[in-house]
């Protein structure tokens, strides 16, 4: 039995409560979970993600059960317990055990202890009146879809025929997909290694394999030696799209802007001997690029700088190709990071779109005539994809849009359709536009 399995549920709930409270204060779930002890983190993360996926309904139920908002930690524990009580089809604990342990958590947490009887009363009322309470909250779109109302409305406007499917897909567990290092071997060869290690997997796209069940990277054969990287199938399209059809890509000078943590940088180097510059505004995240490249046995020039402030880092030598994986809402990867939906605000989209437009305008002059710029975001919002590129094209007559996937919607295949998509049809939401600068 592992240390995690020996931990009582009340203790895990205590940490889950703290994680949820941190997210509500505006901290990312990743940062909150990084602060959790390593032995506890897998179990706490699994429970926290379940809570965040059902938080809309849980909050609506709490408002019915306790119309006056309790203190923050009490509210967080109540909502966490209610969210976990909603997991009928894949619940890890039966309802009565969960309620008992939530009350035990309240009793053992000084800031919540005075409200332990209140927590017990609310949760036991939910068990008694579950059907009626769920029916009472059905009319709330935030409860129905477990996303903020503005997010639901934006998807309805952007994708009137697919919005319900997108919201449902966002609450599913994402598969664990690996990208096989083309310098080490093929997906078929790596599938044999996985079979020998007792790990079930299937091929996924040109360079990938998808695991039947997630596992720790330490169990993956050859991971430390750079055989594979963890990368979703949609993200694996970036490097092949940028390099496709270039017979001498090894002679090219390539910029990977906004490169951290270095997955796409590594893929570019796996597929070519190009001179790659990897840029990121965050010096700490640049260390992640170095670590990624070191594990893969690859080399690139890594610079910590703001890509839009070209005078601070560019040496004046034009690039043959630029990969701009622009900062975005991350609305396409919300199933992997369910906290994102609760952290984002409606006003963020316009602010992020402005940053994307600034990066495009700043980097485009650095591209040689005839060169390519691949713009991508892990977003399903049109303002960060199709609308962004149409606005750019209207301002730049020397830019031509080459065949590109466009918007890739999670679990639905390509909407723009020019590239071979993941045959499993199960990938993150993404947007790709491949632009070429016409000769001067």
C-alpha cells in the first residue's frame, strides 16, 4: 500500500479545501498543487480536479443549502464535498463515507471546526433531498455546464452547433499522449517497448502514442533518455506544419517564440537540424526549456526576453520560420486544467487578443520573404484564432494563408481540415494558421 493510499480521506479533503480556496483567490491550480507534499499530490490532484469539474453545480447547491455565504474555508469544504458527492459513475468513495470524512475534516481543521455541525447538516440534507435539490438547480446554466456563464455564452456565439459538445468534452478526463522522438525511433518501435513494460497503448497520429491509462513518467521506458515526451496530439502538429515541404530544413534559422516549457522546440529539433532560437519572457520557465532539451539530447539558443520587444534580443538576422505559440485563454486545454474556467474572466479574452496581435505585428518583420510563420493557440475562442488571423491578413497584404487546420475542437477533429488529424479524434482544442510572407 502506498503512502497516498494510507492517508485518510479527511486529510486529503483538508488539502483539497485549501487548493480550492487558493483557486478562488485567483491562484492557478498548478501552483496550488505544487505546494502540496509530493507523496500526497497525486491523490489530492485527482480529487481537486473532480471538484473543479463539478464546481458550478456544487456552488449552486451550496447556495440552496446555505443561502448566507459561509466563511471561505467552510464554503470551500462544503463545495468540495458536494462536488465529490456528484460523481456517481466514477466515485472513489461511497456517499456516507464521504460525508463522514468531510465532517471529520471540519472537526480537525481549526478554522472550520466551529462550523462542523453546520457542514454535517448541509451534507446530510443533500443526501436526503438529492433529487429535489438537483432539480432546483437545473435552471442555472453555470450548474448545468460547470462553466462560468460568460464562457457558455461565448461558446454559443462562436460554435452554435457544437457548444454543448464542447462543454461536455471539457468535463472529461484527457488521455495521456506521448510524442516519440523521431531521432530515437518510431511509434511502432515504442509501442513494443510499452508492451514489454506491461503498458497498454495505441498509435496516435504521425509521431504519437496514446496510453490506455495515465501513468507516472518514471514508468515509461526510455523517458529519461529522451525517447518520448508528454504532449497532446493537437500540439504535436506544430513542428510538422511549420517544416512541411522544406527539403533543406536543416539549413534554416527558426524562432520558437513563447517557447517554454520547450516541447515544441524539441520537436522542431527532432525533425530537422535547423538553427533554433527558443524565446520566453519568463527566465524561470526558460530553465524548463533547458531541462527539456537536455533530456532529449538537443541544443538550441535559449533567450529570456519579451518576444514583442525585438530590439532587446534580435541580432538583425531574419528568420526562415517562426513558431508563435501565443499566450491565450487556454480554453482548449480546460479538461487538463479544470481550474482555468474559474480563473478566467470575460475581459481576459480581449486583453489576450491584444497581446497576440502585438506579437504578430512585432515578429512578422523578422521573417524573410518567402518565410513562414505558424500562429497557434490552445484556445477554442474565435477571437484568439480565426478572427485574429483574419484581422492580421487584412492589415498585411504581403501575408498569405497556407492550408492550415484552423480550429481543432476537442474530441471533434479538425474544423479547418487541411492536415491529417489525430485518428482517435481525442485531442485538446487548438488553432493553427500557417502564414507565408510573399517575396518583396
